[in-house]
C-alpha cells in the first residue's frame, strides 16, 4: 500500500508530541524533523487543530501542542480529521447504459465501504501513545 503522506506526517508528529505533551513545537521544527516544508506541516496540523486534537499559538513563543491527553487520541481520530480515504472509491461509471457496470459499481462500492469501516474500527483501537517509539 502506498503510504499516505499527510497521514504519516500527522501520526509521526503526534507520536513525538505524545512523549512530551506539554512541549510546544514550531512548524519549522516539525518540518525539519519530518523532512518537509513548514507550509505542508501547517496545512496538515491545521486539520488536526480544527478536529480538536491540537492547539496552536502565533508569535515568537508560539507553536503546536496537543489539545487532549495523548492516551485519548486514537489513530482513527487522526485519520478522520484529515478527511482522506486510504481505500480508493468506486469511481465513475464509464458506460452508464450498461447494467453489468452498474451492478459491478454498486458491489465494489459496498465492499470498499466495508473495508473503510473496518479500517476505521481498527484504527480506533490504537492510541498515539501505543505506537510511539519508546527509545527516541
């Protein structure tokens, strides 16, 4: 499976934050550690802030911090906050008049939705604390 860059960045960042939940981190520091651009970090973490997982403060002493205890943040919380799907959707019907294609599209869509639900359920069973690397 292709790694989802935004999800990976978010989980990696939250994993580090779980180790020091009171510490504030700047977008530049996170970007340097993750090997990306601070603008990318702000876009990704902005979605987590909107979902209530992070807080941010502007200014010289500003940065990002966990908004909730790390043991209460699940991987599903992060996945859903990013509003992305790892499982491809059914796509468009290329032959609208074909009954076989309609049936196939419905079946594939149902299967993909079941997989997505199962994925979210499994992600909900793990917190960012549980996946955090202990020996940083």
